[in-house]
C-alpha cells in the first residue's frame, strides 16, 4: 500500500469520524441555533470524505463499505449527549471537532467585520492567565514549605534541622512543579501542533470546503450569512492568515500562545521557589536569634498579600481575600505544627 493511499484512507476515516461527532453535538444542541451549524458541518465532513474517496480510488484502493466509529469516538459521543458539548469542549477539540470556539465566549460577542480584525480579540489574552498562574505558584510554595517547616519545628527546636528540611522542601517542590509543568505544556503543545498540522493539510486539500465551514461558524455567531461568506473568501486569499483563523475559530486555539515547555517549567520553578523561600529566610540569617516567630510573621504577611492579589481575579474585596488566605494557610501551618509536636514527643 502506497503512503499516499494510506494517507487518503486516514483522511477518509478522520472526516467520517468528524461527521459522526458533529451529529452527536447537533443532537445534544437540539433546539438551539447551534444545532443547524453542527448539522451543516456534518454534511461538509461527509462531502470531504467523498474527496478522499476519489483519491483512494485513483490510487487503486478500495473505499470502505461503511464507517464504524472506534471506541473513543463512541465514548465521546455518549459523553457529549450526557454532559453537553461545552463541558466536553477540550476533548472534542482534540478529536478535531470544529466550532468549539462557540463555547469560549457568549454568542452576542462582537464578531470581526473585516480581515484586519481577525484574531485581534485574542491578542494579549494570555497575560492575565500567566500572572494568575504565577501568583498561585508562589502561594503553593509558600503554604507547602511553611507547613513543612512548622511541622518540623514542632518536633525539634534545632534550627539546622529546620533549615535543611526547608531547603530540601523548596528544591523538591520547585523541581517537581517544574517537571510537571514541562510535561503538561509539552504534551499540550504537541497536541495543538498536530491539530494545526491537520488543518494545514485540509486547507491545501480542499480550501473551498474549509472556507464554507468558516463562514458557517461566523454565521452561527450572529454575522449575516452573505457577510460571513464574503469575509471567509477574503481571508482565504492569504493561506497563512486563513490557517491562523481556522485554528482560532474552528479549533479554538491561538497559534501565538501554544506555550513554551521550557519557559513554563522555569517560571513554575521560580514562582514556587519565591514562595517557599519566605518562611525559610529567617533560618538562613545568622543573626536571627528567634527565627521561628519571624518565619511565622513573614509567612502571615505573605499569605495576606497573596490573598489580596488573588482578589484582583475574583472581584472580591482585597481585605476579605487576604484574610481568607491567611486563615487557610494559618490553619494548615498550625495543624502541621501540632502534628509534628505530637510526633516529636512520642518519638522523643
């Protein structure tokens, strides 16, 4: 079997599976404006599978008599009907179901009216998420290492032991966070690159059908049908811009923000370490006669500050957010301290 024939059979299978899932989404969206969109996308996918059928015949292959969805497709179809497409959006996107950008913002969201506006609403959207992730990383390091230090302090008063334990906790936690973030972002990036690569192939194989799909998505978001088709045609005059737009509107991805695994790992390491060093700092200073009370005070101030900063993302009052975080972190620290104290007494 030639590689081109294998590629055509894989394309046929992919489009048939997409049509199967589109119909499942349409069924879940019965009675809503989205139903017509996904039914039309299912018909478009069937037509695109017909294009692959012609390629299969030209290569001397045999088009399968019928399509049988695999176990994963059947499972996702069932879950979609049970839990609604919005909940299953990441999974459906990963299986190349287009139109998932409909679930990332309300339908009345303003649509682009010219080529220059395409993608503009996505620009800079990752900055807030990055800051929020950094604050949570600092909070993780702060709470976990403070609890560890207080637990050991409850068992022993030796500053050297506490310093060694806190240093080990800082490094172990930061490295663990960095490794986990690297694997997570790397896996996500590979999945996104694979999806965009498939979109590029389809754009080369049948650009007119892809333009029609994009126009359908724009129409479902509220733009008049004629204007949607005109906008899609203009976009497809530039293949790179067309690919960028398809990734955003069909797959719900921003090609400019796929993420760097190395940068994510380094950022995660630094954020965790920045939080973990705060309760440990008094034990590093040679002139701190009573490092534990200073550590508790610094940790309390830092917890309040982190809670106040997080209130920027929740819309709650800064004072309330700070006190809540102080209460949560203080409870965790007190619990580990008394557990350590009990263990120290029993083992001593």
